[in-house]
């Protein structure tokens, strides 16, 4: 399953758990309902800022998303901190 589909599943589950409509979520993060519907349907993957807004509003933990997507956990001991370069 693609990252787009996994993100969509996590969004739907978080929205459903909070008993919110797609319209309520879209309005809260200042995006169109139609665009949000496409994201939740797995047809679009939001860029960074809308993704962060959605995750913060719905209370989605980045680790939850990483695990759901099957991405490996970064071992900081084996990788350089590129922000320090």
C-alpha cells in the first residue's frame, strides 16, 4: 500500500474517532472540502504545511503515521544530523 493510501487511512480513522465531518476538518485547517475529500480518498498527498495542519488538528502522532506507513525508524546513532551541517 502506498504512503498516500496509508495517510488517507490514518486521516479517516482520526476524523472518525473525533466524530468530525470532512467539512469540519477542511474548514478548521483552511482547505477546500473537495481537496480534503481527495486526500482522504487516497487520491492526493498533501504538501508539508497542510499535512502538518491536518495532523495537529486531528491529533495524529508522526510516529503513528510512520508505523502505519511501514517506514523504518531512523537510528540517529548511525546517521549524521544534517541540520548541524
